[in-house]
C-alpha cells in the first residue's frame, strides 16, 4: 500500500485548508501533502501528511517557489552584511 492509500484510510476525506469534503467520486482531487516537504518521510501513522485539495496543495507549493522555480523571497536567506 502506498502512502496515498494509507493517508486516505487514516484521515477523513476533507481538505485540511479549505475544509471541502470529498466522496468516492471526487476523492481523486484530494492530495497528500508532506508537511516537512520530504516525500521519503512516510511514517506509518501519517504524522508527516495532511490531505489537501488540488487547489490548496498548489497554493501551498506556490508559496515555496517564485515564477522561475527559485525559492520564493520568503524562503531565501538574508544576504550577509559583513564587509571587512
């Protein structure tokens, strides 16, 4: 069983952001988001997952990168100010 199948068994079919509910017909629009961003971190209890609809999942990841695929300004580290 893959992590998506496990997540759908563990959690109610509701988007964790917008609270939209899903049924067997619409569940394909529900995605598994890895809270820590590591797709290899899949604990059996689902502690690193949350179910998000495709729209909220897209918004979640859009905050992480800008239009060029680089880290968004909020994710960039401040430049060093030390100038000897």
